[in-house]
């Protein structure tokens, strides 16, 4: 079985270990062993507590895509649109425990949760990188199983339930059903399930195997004011590929190889600086999570032998900020899915001399530069809308090109290799 503490895997906190465990029935000469598939999930015992993790049975594969259960089931709504699918990071919210008459309540919950998630840095500075979609599920009954107490049963589309693995706050879902609904959205890079409940709870399936291609599933109760922090923490794993920065006493001392995760290390601050490794570029700087970047022992579940960048962060305790190395990793994750510059103009790579060309830089502070046949039109610097003719593109019938270039010069990124991905350009052929 692939163990959760495999630190080099990155995003280890929610490894979807679909591994063989004890056989479901006794084996014999005529009865082959049938392994049971499992998934590992992360959960939180309270709004201000450290996360925990456990193993739960994996959802059985669906023999075929789910058919609509009722009118409106599977309907997709654009909540936030910032550019073409494929050029943005597409977040998909899916509801559970909402009846046909409660879909408006689900849509309101999506808007509220996304507003809170996107207020956290670096989401706030990169809000224009995201498209947000909602997918309706129509449940026969309203609410969530085992809410408000154990033993309460609800018939819901995604089978949401508290007391998963007998842990009250662990809110599990049928991930195969989630995937079936996520596939209805135009694109899905990140999936959040909102279960119709005011009870605190959630879970993270960070590395769940997805045919759709998204990075992970986070679950959260729809109406608890702090459940959005669960989703933010989980995106630290799925998007930022960050390790957990908390520890368990029973893990003792780490003696393995240097982890692949960017935010835990066997090296202390002095060793990192001397060897120019891990978060050495940030050491000594004041971090937004309230501390100074250095090396603090304890992380990756081990109290000894591993260091984290700051005393506390959202990868250690809910309600905190990403630390500086964490923010840089999250921005790297954003740009794995989204482009630094996008446009709806000239969808076939060509625009006319009189056509208005509009571009969207990833961040409002990025300066757009325009070029005609490789020469900058300095007067247009900083503009996001131009007309080729006014930039001096001649109408002589010869081929000409129009290029827009932009660089995200954020001070939240120090890694020179990552900085290369913060530059982009778009080019059009200009027609008569």
C-alpha cells in the first residue's frame, strides 16, 4: 500500500491511495482474493485545529455516466467568467443535499464560498485567472446524512455524510458520482463539493484519480462560516503541491531523504542558504502569516528531523495565511492551468486593421506592450484595447503582425525558473 507519508510525492496530505488491503472474503483454491480499494482523505476536527488523515473505502466505479435524476439535474452555470476555457483555472462547485426547489440556495452558497476563498492571498491578487462554474445536483432529500446527529439518513445525489470512518467532522462523498457531475462543466481544474449543511466539516481528496483531469476534490459544508478554509487548505496541496506543516508526536524523527515538497526540508536555514536550496531566497523576510521565514522544526507529520518555513501558516492551522514560500508555490500552481495573457479577439489568429483587439493580463498591475511587425508602439503601452490601424499598421496589402506582450512582475515570486512562466504574448495576423 502506498503510504501517506511518502514525502517526495508532493501534495502528500491527500494521496488517493487506491491500494489493495485485506481481502473482502476468505480465499481458497476456487475463490480468488478480492482486494478492497481505499482512498486516503484529510479532515479537520474543528475550525482552529490541526488536520488529521485517515483511510476510507474508495467509491466504486460507475458502469455508465449518471442520467439526470430530475429536471435541472446536471445544469451548468457560469458564476465567474474571466476568459476562454483552457486559458484560465476553472473551479467547479457541485452541490449535494439540495432538492429541486433549493438550487437557488446552492447558487447563493457558491457565490459566498468563492468570495471568501478568493479573498485569501494569493487568490485575491490573481482573481482574474479564474473561471468559476456551478453544477446542479438534484437530491431527493434536503440535507446531509448524519446531520445533525449520527443515525440521520438523507437520500442525496453525491451521498454526502458526516461521521465518515466514524469521525464526526469528516464529510465524505461518492467521488465517482462527483466525477460524473464534474464532467458536465466545460472544464474542471479544481472541484469543490458544497454539502447542504451548517455543521462544521469537510474533507480533501487531493490526488484522487480523475478522468476529467482536475487536481483534486475538496468537500465543505455550505453554511458554516469557516468551512471555506478547508477548501483553501486543500488547494495548498492540489494546486501548490505543498506538504502539511503540522506534526504528530507518534511519528518521531524523520530520517529519510530530502522531501520533494517545497515547504518542508531536512535542511535548517543556515544549510539552505549555504546550499542555495528550498526556500533560501525568502529567509529573513517577514511573512504574511505573521512570522519571519527561517526554519522551524516540525512538519510533514514529523516533530523532529524536518523543518517548515514559518511558525504557523494555513498549511499548519486553518484560518492562517499562506507563508511566503507557500504563496510562491500557489502562484506556480495557478500558472500551470492559466495563461498570463488571454484574449477573445481574433479567434482564428487574424484580425482586421479596423477591428478592436482586447486582451486580459493575469493581474491588473501587469503592463501590456504592443508591437507591430516586431517594433513596439510605445504610445499604446499599458493599454488593454487597441485598433491595429491606429497603431500604424499600413493598409498596403502586405502581411503584418500585431503582438501583445506582458510580464507579471509580482514580488511574490523569487524563483527565476518560475519567473519565466510569468511572461507571455499573443500574436495576430492583420488582414485588410
